[in-house]
C-alpha cells in the first residue's frame, strides 16, 4: 500500500488523468464520427434512398394496377348496363313463350290458345244462361278469351318471381359458405340446384345444364336475368362476371351481395306494410258496387233484372262496368310501388 502511494505521485497522477481523459474523448469522437469515417452512414443513406424509391415504385405500380382494374370494372359495368338496357327494351315486348317460361308453365302457344278458347266458351255459356242477353254474353266471351288467361298468366309469373326473390338470398348464402370452405363456384351452384326450393332450384339447374353444354359459368349466369327480369338477378350476374374477368375474393363479393339482397327484401317488406292501408281502402271501394248489386239481386231480383233484360239496362251495365274498370285501374296504379 505504501509502494502504491509512493508510485502515485502528483505528476504521475496528472499524467494518468490526462491519458484517461484523452482516451475518453477519443472514444466519444470515434463513436460520433465512426459511421462517417467507415462509410456506413453513406451506405445506410443509399439503402434508405433505394428502399424509399422501391416503395414509391411499388406504390405507383399498385396505383396503376388499381386504376387499371377500376377502369376495367367500369368498362365491364358500362357494357353490362348497355346489354341490360337492350334486354329491358326487349322485355317490354316479351313473346308469349317467354311469358309462359317466366311463369313456370310448360304450355305451348297452342295450349295457351286452347285454354283461352275454353275460358271464353265457359263464360259465354254462363252469361247466356243467366242473362239471355247477347251483349252480356259477348262481353263475357271477350273477358274469357283475353282477360282471364292473361290475368292467370300474369299472376303466375308474379308469384314465381316473388318466390325467386324470397329464396335468392338463401341460395347466395349457400354459395358464400361453399366458396369460403374452398369449393369452386360451379359445385356450389350444383348444390343449390339440388337442394334449394323452387323456382331457385329449376333456374340454377338450367345454369348447370348450360355449363355442361360447354357455356362458361359467367355466360350461363348472365342469362338468368332474361328468365327472371329482376334487379337482384342482375346483381348476381354482374358480381360473377366481374369476378371471373377481374379476379378478387368471390366469397367477400357474394357476401356483400347477400347483405344487399336481404336489405332490399326488408325494405320491400316495410313498403308493403306501409302501403297496406291504401290497398285495403282501394279493395273496399272497388268491391262495394259488386256487393251492392249482389245484395239487391237477392232482396229485389225484379228490380235488378231490368238491367239485364232491358236494352237500356244493358247499356247502363256496360257503361258502369267500364267506369268501374277505369277506377279500379287508376287506384291500382296509385297504390303500385316499383321496388
């Protein structure tokens, strides 16, 4: 201990402190300027510049790809809308075969004409037996030939389209679950064609049969709106067509479509509920004259038979019937809502 104290004289201690300070200062300088001296800072700067340039290039490429895909989707939508406008224009002039097909009837034109002739003969015979008036008989024959068959066809067609819209969201949900499970779209459509309710079952079976004949799946589904002229069928055809040409997540797109279909269905239900009061009032107003005529025919038959036995009464009946028909059509137009 005495030797160490003798060694650490004031001069030696000063030198040691100076050396330690010099080493410390040198270490600090080395730590501060080592990246510049070794070139590491320049290398890191170049790497950052290259990375930022790559990021910029990737972002620009992604933006170009997104713009290209967006433009492609827009072009496809415009093309599809133009095609649908042509179909809608043709839909206003549907042939009898198309109406029968949309109504789900397997009749031919000849069968429909035979049905119209039978209705005309039955109503004409009924009018002749009840009234004995040729005017009433002719009017009932005209109604039987042109009114009853077309009314029946339109009602069947409307009910079938309503059943299609009611079941379509469930069919789309089946397809969504199948695609999420890894099944191809064609197999999912086959499942719907085998398990769904009518008329979804028959319509999707047609898609499967068209695909089996060599038609692509997108083209087969694109024919669905011509058989079911509703916006929901157009939505399904658009989604499948865009996905087949542009790619993307089919399950996500169909999931969004299913959500839209269910929201539209709920909105239609609200509209029907809110318009039910007006429809009930129109039904009561339209049925009152017929109820009054029926009651008077039972209570005072001689009073009412003048309308059917006298020529002037026949004119009154025909004129009143035309006015009633005009009023019923106007009320129907007022309470009809386009969905």
